[in-house]
C-alpha cells in the first residue's frame, strides 16, 4: 500500500472516466488516467495505487471479465475497486467478481463510492492483516443491501456491540463534529451519542444485526458535539465471521427533514386557506373513480362529516337536470382535450334542498401520453353574486333611462297634448251641438287621439322592456326590434345633438337577451351623444349599422363624429369605474357592463378610434341556431327560451319617422 499522504487513484478508460478524474482532483487525490486497459494494468503492477476506478457501463460480460482480470493482475489485490455501472442489476455480479463498491453512472454516486473506497484502502496498516478480508466482505454485503435504498451514502463507521466506534471516515466525523483523535483515543461511543429515548430502538436493531448479520435501514438521530440532533438514515451490518463487530453506512437526513418540515408547513398553510375560503375543493381520481373533498365540500353538498361517495354519481345527481348534459359534455371535453384548465357554470342541489348557481373551475392532470388521470377543482357559490349582477344591470339600465328622462317626457307630452286637445274638442262639440254635431270632425279628432295613445303605449312599452328585472334568459332576439325600442327612448337626446343615420341590413336573430341587448345599444348611443359637442347638431352624426358577419354572427356598429379616444385610453375603456367624463357625470360602469353582457352572449365588443375622427364601437353576436339548446351566457342552465319585450299584445312598429330623418 502506498505510504504517501495523498491517495492515488488509477482510472481505467470508460464512459465515466472523465467524471471520476474530475471528482478525484476536486478531493485533492492524485489521479492517473490510463490510456487503455493494458496500460492501466502495467501502471497497477509498477506503481502504488490506493483505488482503481473501472468503467462498467458496457456489456456486463466484458465488465466482469475486466474486474476479475484486474484482481488477478500484479498489484490488483492491494487496491479498492470502484465499478461504475449504468445498470442496477449488474451490481451483485460486479461485487462477486471483485469490485469493492459499485457506483451508479452519475457524479453523486461516483463521488460517494470513491470516498468509501479511499476510506477502505487507507485504513491503519496495523489493522489490515487481521481485519481486511472480513471488512471487505462486510462492505460487499452492506453495499448490496443498501444500494437500492439510497445512493447518498457518505458516512461510514466500524462499531462493536459494546457501543464503541472503532474507526470512522472523515465524512461521518464531520457530521457529528468529532475528530479522529477522539476515535483513536476510544472516546467515541455510538450509544453515548444517541438520544436516550432512541436507545431502545438501537438495541432492537443491534439484536437483529447480531442474529441475522444485517437489518433494514432505519432513521434515527445522533447527538453532535455541539449539541445538535443530527437526523440520519443508518444501515448496520455485521462483519462476516465476527460476532460483535460491524460497519454502519450513514446518510445525513438534515436537508430531507427540512424539506419535510417545509412541506408540512405548506400543507398546514393550505389547509388553513381551504378552511378560510368559502370555496368547496374536490379531487377526482379518474382511474379509481374516487372523489374526495374538503370539509366545505361535504357540508356544501349535504354529506355531513362522511366522506364523499366513491363513484361520483351522487355529484351528477345533484346537478340541475337542465344543466346535467351540458356539464357532463364540458367535463368530457376537458378530459379528452389538450387543455389543462376548465370552468363550468351550473346549478346544483344544496343540503337544504335549494339550488344554487355555482362556478366550478379546476385543472386536469395528464400522464406522459396526455391521458387525463386526475382532476382537481373548486366550487364557488355565486348565487348572491348573480343576484348582485342582476341588480347592478338593472340599476345601470335605470340610470341610462334617467339620463333620457327629459327626452322621454317630451316624447310622451307631444302626443299627450294633442290627445287632450282632440278629446276636449269632441266633448265641447257634443255638448254644444248634441246630435247635430259633425260626425266627420268628431271621428277625425278621436282618430288623432287614438294615434297619440298608441304612440304613448309604444313608449311606455319600451320603458317596461328596459326597466323590468329580467331573468337573463337567452333566446332569439330581433336586432332591428331592439334598435327601434331604444330609439324611442333616446331619439330626443340624439336629435338635439346630431343627425341619426340608420343602415340596417337584413340580419338573422341573435342568441341574446332582449332587455340586456337593448341596454348595450342604449349605453352606446348615450355615450356617443354625450361625446359630441353642443350646438353642432347639423354637423354631428351618429350612425347605426347592422350587417351579417362571418362565421354565423351579426355585426352591430355605433359610430360617432366626436373627438375620438386617445390610444393610451383605448385599452382601459372597458375597465370598471374607468371614465373620461367629468366627476359627477359618469360612474365608469356603462361600458364595463356592456362588455360583461356581450361576453355572456359569447360575443365580442371592441372600439376603433382616432383622435379627432370619432369612435366606432363594434359588437359581434352569435346568430341564433334553432334547436341548438346551447347556453351562451346568462343564468346557468337557461337556454333556448325567449321572452319578448314590450306591453302585452304590442305589435312591432316601424322606426319612428322623426328618428329616421
């Protein structure tokens, strides 16, 4: 054995030779890289080496033959052999062929096994003669039993049954903070550095080792010199041929314990968040069909403290019958598609027997082939939010009508004035002349009064359409009809600000809600009128255009000749509470609500504008498809129905003549 202070490493050529050379150099070892196998055997025969590193990544037969040849060559019996292999199945055969330790083809494993081999080779010469064969056999057995448990073995110590630590490598001494002098002086005892409450477990492990020669790796703690408790994974084994002496492989578990503590803290924090939120969390294992849920999930669906049933049928049964097919189709698309997230809106049966509007959103976990194997999500009760949104929509609609109140009053007062005048004429004519009154004059006056009443009825019908609290039901809506209703409300304000130009093309009904679509158009018209300067009603223009838009959509445009919108403001124009109007003249909710309504119809709304050139708001809505049954927004599960606006029995009428001029 070499007497030099610096360990000498002979590295045979192979796939891991470069890594082994770098690791040896990093540890301050003297490393020699053989040109080929024959040159390596010559170096082994002529120079003193402590460790030989053998690349065994190739065919197993060749690796075993080289290992046996190395052991039989001159100088081969003096070195510790590290066999580096890419196959865990080859470890046993390599150990039997003469390898001291076997390393995986990775730097961490080579590093650890290189340290173990150096420790074995550089033991005290006085102990080699009587202990080397038994300890080598021990290392082989321990390595075989331990290699599947971990590749991070860095601590080694030789022990006796009385508790003494007879020898140890520097890695283990560094872990516990002791020096080699403590070992050589006999001051280090594995029982003494074990916490008292763990010594009984150590004794049970010792009994098993003394009986069977080895025991499975287990976790314990050592008391370091500075008082720290060092968590370790330990694998003890008995020296072959000895009754009370063995070797322990040690893994420092400090980093792992810290990671476990952090994970527990994170999990506890997540549990607190889950308890603090009103959302109900669920986890669906698609392979087994088992669904588990948070405490909120169980109380939400009325399962009490019991676990949620495994086959998830209970959940589908709680989905509202009108929503069930749509929800199941949505889940099927989420599982079979390539997206990782999904969201659903539906009604579900609660523990008290009532139905709630819920928003269910989650993620889909997929295997390497893209197949979904697990879904996780959270269910939010949005019933109150839906109700609040409905109230907000109605409040905004009423605010818009309030803005037009003077114009609506004027539109009602005009026909009302000649209604009253004509009725008064008829009454006076009948009182004065009786049966001699002129029938043709009376009929003419009453006809004009009836016409005025009809106009008032149309205006009031429009007010009822836009002021009622609708239920968000979607269905086929005639765009022209909605525009006509809106113009009855807004024509007075528009007429005082600009010329109105209508370009209404032939378009199919859209899938929408009549009152909500009217609210959108009304808001756009009011905004356009408010953007125009006063006193230039002959120069200002508001243009309403409708036309088909591919694919299967309808385009509605409201264009004005106002000052336009600055580019830096256009990206914020639909944000809630954002407004360019002076304080007190706008809430900033009108366009945000328009955006929400159009989006709920599965449509789009956007703006095009240049400063000084006016603005054009464009709405794209899906055309209604009869029999589709597909909900495109509004209240969950309500699709395909349609409720016409206006007063009962009211017939559609043409655009008011004044507004079209």
